[in-house]
């Protein structure tokens, strides 16, 4: 068999920053998004000091050298745009703040891929200049999605691509990255190589950059794989895929230099702040928030059941109150119900936990108490999300914290607002934090009872931060429970 070779006149290897924490990237990014958001805008030296301190606190980093910690910070900043720079200050970028607030890693990777391009200030200025002089003008995620859509429309369903094909036939070929070759021609090249049993250089160092983008597209739920070799379009994400394919957004700071195939280091450096402003721009008109139920369902039947449970739980949670409610209350709750969406992580998390609580009470033989389990609309600001009950009829107040990711995450940190912490203090052992983590493969529920009491016993750590940042060891406090699904 012959090994594929890109014609020398078309060969140019593009690259990007490759984070040292790639194997743990989802845990690191959500942790750093929260930490950077808490730091806020600071004078540069102070911001760096506090950001580094946060990186040192990440599990396994306590004894790392300062050089490694600095590398982590610059990689997080350069590749993912989590830090914005001004002339005198650094501050958390919009993308970091969004991730910290929404806890949606799938959405975060979609937004990142939507903006990611070559050239971009995610690499050193000298490397940007090399790409400019080569005429590179390329958005990888968009091209891969266009190519796979074409292949599936013209060659039958379920056609995928390997990282090796993406590397050699797309990323390192100027016919694609410079000349914008039509996806039909690129796909024909890949198809012909398959037909002729052509092989590819599969050396890790060669394919790593194309492989990274493919991996990030899987985290973003745009691609799926069954064997970690061939990657396919995720047809459940058709709406997002169309947005990618039809997008004309592009950072044009380098365009004049790209057109001239010439630039200067000074001109490239002048674009850095504009690049990070572009990465962190407001894209509110482009909604990439995750349809959580579709994401976690294993098939269409389970999706149907999850949606029915979520909607029924939402209605059941307030039925008793609506019976004798005043008009104003009724109006507010009705508005809340109308706003329910399967793309709201808070809504879904609370819905799933409400179903869990109802089933817990039913299995305990106290089905007569289920009507007491109620979801509390956020605008009432009572310091918890669900008013539940014990089998002996005592109250249980539940604050739900939900995160969505492609892989299971660490469960050692939550943030409580001032109101939530105060309510936890007043209700003590009646107060529970339910930490719910949803991924493609798992739904993990962790219960932390009486966080204020645990803090006063020095069993958990708490740092005041517009409320309370709580860190804990799941092996020493709290417990895991199976997430129950409500069934009549």
C-alpha cells in the first residue's frame, strides 16, 4: 500500500497552542472559568498573582514549578481567550464568565470553535506571520462540518472522517487552508484514497493538531464516534451545524497582510488585543446553549420520557399553590412555566431532581407526601430551588447545582450565593446541596447536607466570594446517590 503525500507545493503544517492539561481539559476549563471570574478585573501583576494562585490550588499542581503554572495561565488565555488584556489591567473574558455562570461546557466549546481560525493570536506572533505569508485563511470546524454534510448528502448516510484524513487532506494542505478548495474536491480525494487503500502517516506529533480540533468538536457534540477512530456528524445538532456552515464571521485584523502575503511583527502584535476582543464578543444572536435532554438521552424513547417528566414535574411543582393563589402569584408562576426550556441547565437540573425526590418518597412508602415537593421559581429568592420532605414529614430544602459536560467532572467545589449561604445557616441540617453532573455517559448526583455545619466543623473549606466558594473531599463528606427517574 502507498502512503499518502501532500504535493510539496501545497504542504504547510498549521498548528495552535496545545495545552499541557488537554487530557483533563473540561475539568480545568470550568475550574479556571470560575476562578478567573471571581478574580475580576485587576492591575496586571495582581491579576497574574491571583490567577497563578488559583492554578496552584488545582489538584496535582501544588508542587509544580512556577514556569509550569505560568504556562497553564498563558495557554488558557491564548487558546481559549479566558483572559482579556487592557493597557493596565487583565480581566476575565466574556467566554470565561459565561462558562462560570452557565456551567455548560458543551456550549462553551461550540462558541470557541465557532470563532477559532487560522491565523489567530492563539499562537506566537512569529507563527502568525508565517501563516500570513503562506496566505492561510481557514476556519477548521466550519470546513470539516461542510465536508461531512456534503459527503453524507452525496455518498449515503453515516459517512465519517478519521483524524489522519483530516490532518493530511485538510489541515496541512494549502489547497484547503489557503485556496479554499471546494469540499467536493477534498472529499473526492479522501474517497479515492480509501478506494485505493492509501495509508497515512499516523505519527502522534503529525496528527495532533487536527486531532485536537476533532476532539474539541466531539466535546461540543458536533461530532460523535463509536470507536475513537472515525468521527461522524451528530445529526441531533443539525441546527448548530447549519449555523457553523452558513457563518460568515471572521476576524479580519490580518486580512490586508494575508492578501499581500506580507506583514510585520509590529503589525501582527498590534492585532493581539483586537483578537481577544473578537473571541470575547457578544454573540447573543447565535444561540449554542445545549438541549440538555437531547444530549443525555440514549435514544428517542428515553428523550420522550425525559421531556414528559421535566414538563410534568414543572407543572406538578406548583399545582397545589396555584389552587389558592392570588392573581399576581398565578401570573408570575405562569410566566415562569412559559419560560421553561430544555436548553436551560438550571431548569433541567431542578426538573430531574424534583423527579428524583418524588420517586424517593414514593419508594419510601409515603406517596401521600409527594404533593409537598415543590419547585420554587428563582424570582422568589428563598435561597433554595426545591422544597422537599423527609419520610417523617420534616422539611428538606434543596439547592441544585447542575453542570453539563462530555465527560464526568470532579465534584469538589460549588458556589453558594449570599442568600443561599444565609438560608443554609438558618436551616442547618435541613439544607442540602444537590450537585448534579450530566454527561453523555453518566448522570451523577452528590448530596452535601448542612454545608454551614460542615464548615464550622472544619470538614469543608469555605472562601467568602460574593457568597461562599465551598470545596470539599467527596470521600470525607456527603454521599453519592442514584438519580431516580419519576415513574407513575
